């Protein structure tokens, strides 16, 4: 899972470098990748970013509840 998480990060970084703004769907992919890889603090950081910049989907909130339950 760590490899997939790293690949997800690289793809999103490439997108940002090309000037593509990350939307909620892309941020949820990153949130899910961190959570699946057991990188909970990073997942929480992404969730906080989502909360501050866009309205989180129920999916985002449910994933955070799963991680910290």
C-alpha cells in the first residue's frame, strides 16, 4: 500500500506542477491513499485542508471517523 500511496502523491504533485488545481475528488483520493497506508496523521492533515478550502463530502468525514475510531 505504501507504494500506491507514494504514486498517488507523485501524480498529484505533477498535476499541481502543471497548474492543475486539486479538487475535492483528487483530495479524497489522497485522503483514502493515506488512510489505507496507515498514514493517519497525513490523512488528517489532508482532511483539515479539505475542511479549510472546500466543503468536505460525507465520504471525507466518514473516512476520518473510521481512522480515529
